[in-house]
C-alpha cells in the first residue's frame, strides 16, 4: 500500500520537471495577421543600421511608414493570456543585474532582429522578465524561455511589444535540443 501512495508523487515530480511543449511564434498572431504576413510582398532588411555598420538606438522600432499594417500589429491571441509556455528565440538585452546577468530582455523570433529594419511586428516581440538573470555572451545564441505569458502592451525607446513573459526558466538551446 505504501508503494502505491508514493507512485503518484513520483509521477507528479517527473511531470513538474518536464519541459512545456514549444509554442510556435506564429501561434501568438491572430489568424488574420498570420495570413496577411504570409501574403505580404518581400521586404528589404537593409537599413541605416546595416549601412552604417553599427547599432542605432531604436533599431527595433518601426521606421518605415510604407510597410503593410500587419508589420505594426499589436493584435494578440487572448487564449495565451496567463498561459504557461515555452518559447524559443533570441535575446535583445535591456537590463542587467550587478553580476552582469540579463534580467530584462526582448525575445525575438530570429537572430539579428535588433539590427535589421524592419523588425518583427509587436505581436512577435515578447518582453521577458527574469529576476534570476542569465549570462548572455552572444545575442545570436538561441534561448528557451518558459513561464507565464501575459498580454501586455510594452513601449520603450527600443521597441513595442504586445506580450510580456514572467520567466521561471531561461536556458541556452543545447545541441541535444535540436
């Protein structure tokens, strides 16, 4: 009888340690935005940052007025508000702690989004709050971020985002993940 009582605890603890399934970035967009993005004409990722060879503050802000409306969309998917997710992406550091670990950063769906024009739409940018912090040696190295996603309009000098995530776990993507 005692072994039967322990079995559920073992199952619960192993489930608690298991990672959440991956959320695809496109799931964060309403279907109308996904279709508009898929049918959008090719756009150039060349811009002032690329031409000058260095980063210009505000690089994630939309800078071209002639982009399709989907590139400015803050429309979200209500089902994700308060949902536990695991999202893979690339960091754009915003704040660090005294030890130099990133505690606040944007997560973007592709590497180099912080230096390319145009950036992803706001509903494809997630502000990550991670008080534990993570050492980021390379912004081109992908991360897994797990935690509670919230619909939250975030506007700062660097970018506009439609989601924020209170991260419980942030880790580098490892070879074994691929």
